[in-house]
C-alpha cells in the first residue's frame, strides 16, 4: 500500500521539468500561467484520484511511471493500457452515488439560452427523449470533448463532434487556436477496423516504428526518431508513405520483452488479436489519425469563458495549457486539475430569467425525410474533405476551396426545416423522427460549423507551428507567435488576453 505522503513526494519531484516539457511541446503558444497552474496542482489532483480508489499501476511500493514522446523523464501514470477507463469508471460511480446530482442520460445539448439584456448564459436547450426543451441554470459547463469526427481518420469516439465549440460559437463566445489539431502517428490501419490508437507508451517502452522493409525511417526525419513530438512523427510517416507509395507503416513490439508487453498492453494485445494480428510475432500496421484538438473555447484558470455564466472544461476548452501542440498525457491531467476549480465556482446571481427564444412558427407535422437524407450524406462527405484539405499537410489554395464548399453547405443547411426545429425557431405538434435521428442531424450541423472554423483558422495562419503544418509556409514565423481568436465570424491575432 502506498501512503499519501510517499505519493506526494514521488509526484512532486519534477513540476519544473514538467512545465518546461509542456512549454517546449506547445511551440511558443502555451500560456505560462495556465501551465504553471497545471503542473503545480497535478500532485493534489492525482492524490484525490488515488483516494477515490483509482488504481494506477505500481511497482515495489511506488507508482509506476512511463515515458512518452517529448517528456524528458518517465512521469506518466497508467492503469495497464486503459488508464482513461480506470479513471472514468471510478468517477462515474461517484457521480451516481450522489443524491444531489441528476443525470439525464443521453440528453443532448443544443444551444445556449442567453439573457438578451445582460448577455449572461442562463441555461441551455436540450434534446431529451426526442423532445427539445430549455433548462435554466445558474452556471452552464460545456464538457463535450474533442472534435476528431470532423476528420475521416480519427482515434476519437463517435461522440467527438465538437459540439461544445459549435454551441459556444453560435452563442458568440470567444474561441482560440482552432487550427491546432494533433495527429497521432500510430492508429491501427486494417481494412474494416476502427482507427484504434496504439499508444505512444508502446514506443516509450521500446517498440520500433519501421517501414515495409523494416527500416526505422523516423530517424531520417528527426534525431529523436520514433520518440520525437507527435506532429513530427506523423509528418514523417505521411511523407515516408508518399515517398514509398505505401499505405501504412508498422509498429514492431518485438524489441520489448514478451512479459513486459503482456503486463503493459493487454488491451492492445486483445484488440490486435480481434483483427488477426499477433503482436508477439508480427508487426502492427499503423497510419496517422486526428487525435486531439488543442484549440477550443477560450477559458481562464477558473474555466470561465467570455460569456458570463458559461464555463468550459476538458478538450472543448482552450485554457492555454497545450499551446500549438499538446504534450502527451497532459489532457487527462488538465481535465482533473481544472475541474477541481469548480469547487470554488462563483455562482452568478441573475435577477430574473428572460424568456427563451420563442418558436416563430407552429406546424402540425413535418416531412423531413429529404433533408435528413442530405444531412446523412453530408456526414459522410465532410470528414473526407477535411482529411484531404485540413489534415496533416495544408495549403492555402486547398483550404480556400474547402472553405467555399463548406460555406455553401452551411448556407444550404441553414434553410432546412430540421435546422429551424433544432434551433427552436419552429415547433411541430407531432414529430415522426427518433431522438437518434435528430441527434445525428444536430451533430452534423455542429460538424459543419467546426469544419468551417478549423478551415478558416488554418487559412488565416500563414506559417507552420505545432499541430498546424502548411506546405506553402513550412517554417515557423516569429510574427505568428500569437493566438488565433475567433470572435463571432471574425479572426484576430491575439498576443496576450
Ligand atoms: C483513444 C484515445 C486515447 C487517449 N489517451 C490519452 C491518454 O493516455 N492520456 C491523456 O491525457 N489523454 C488521452 N486522450 C485524450 C483524452 O482522452 C481526451 O482529451 C479527454 O478524454 C477529453 O475529456 P473530456 O471530458 O473533455 O471529453 P470526453 O471524455 O470526450 O467526454 C465528452 C462527453 O460529452 C458528451 N457529449 C458530447 N457532445 C454532447 C452534447 N452535445 N450534449 C451532451 N453530451 C455531449 C460525450 O458523449 C462524452 O460523454 C486519448 C484520447 C483518445 C481518443
């Protein structure tokens, strides 16, 4: 049993180095205050997880720590290779135990309810059990995760459709650094299989990244080879695949002792087995995929957005911790450290609620089949367009063509009755569509907004930095050592906020 004092001592060994690694990975765009806040509060956040019962791996009475890309020392805690699951299952059980928390399972957030006179956020509209309603709240916290589904190749789950960013955008909140997307170098590449993530820790433990011929090509692109920052390794793979005209490269786990593979990566072994790959005997085919969105809703260290009463946390937020490129494993830590701030939330008083926007029209029923069909088709086309135009390598001309296409889709969708319905501009006495169908429509509308914002931000930043690489501007430009801020439909360069 590891005592709390030993844990804190162990975790406190390197906040300064952790800060330096985070800032180095962030390529000049980390907010120093946000990073300092992260690293200094990390030990206490981890300690509270241990106290709640999360079981991280340990070795000879100490927490086991692994090395991941761009970390100067092993410091990443893990629970085999399902760390997120280990944390979430404990936290979910805690939430369900609390009688003062009401969980509306499968409820889907649609739009902010803003006070027309003060601009405060006073609630949200929800799609719940197929119906749309307004819920008043003294504080609204957007915690909707990333937006990887906007790209055809992604490690993200299907729910990662960037909803928080789209909701905040429609409400007029400031957004930041949306062009910065981290492409993970090693997602499983097997026909029919999802882009299952083969964790960085595999390379940290000694796996080799090789091409068809067994050559460790990553060293041809960067002296740190397969342990270079993610964007460098992803681009190395992208360029190497173009050069060699192959469709994937390989991760070879065989340099790691078999016993160590079994102990550290049971989930990877199992998933690969499902797809016919025995990791002890053969190499895993991999390609890069969109993994983490550094940009998001602009927040401060108390998770406040630019709209009073509206907060954001996790991947949907831009706290300034990740800059232009996230240091591996800082995202779960950011969720924990920043979420703890909600214990000190200052609840805003609102004298009285202004009425939610009223439906302008009332109709008996609607036939939305044709619109829903078009939306489903768009859901397929959009991610391919985004992967080709705003993926690992970007170029002005290609970005502009994509902006024109996505703008035309947005205008078309804005006229749809289903859009008016989801935005509560029109009401039906009876609606013949399931919760699921309406949710997919709402997510697709969000994805189109998210695509538009990423494309515009990527076209705006005429340099390469962190997760944003431009073939027409391959160098980092000191004039661009600033954030991109979206304010309604306008983009600005912002040095300090
Ligand atoms: C495969 C994979 C492995 C990763 N491994 C690591 C790792 O080892 N270490 C690390 O630090 N980070 C890792 N990350 C990144 C990290 O998991 C995410 O950044 C983190 O989970 C984000 O947490 P979140 O709470 O912001 O969002 P999520 O965990 O994505 O949760 C968002 C929730 O919001 C819900 N939601 C979305 N839209 C709506 C809506 N409109 N209405 C209502 N609910 C909505 C979703 O259903 C979901 O439940 C990994 C990511 C992936 C995809």
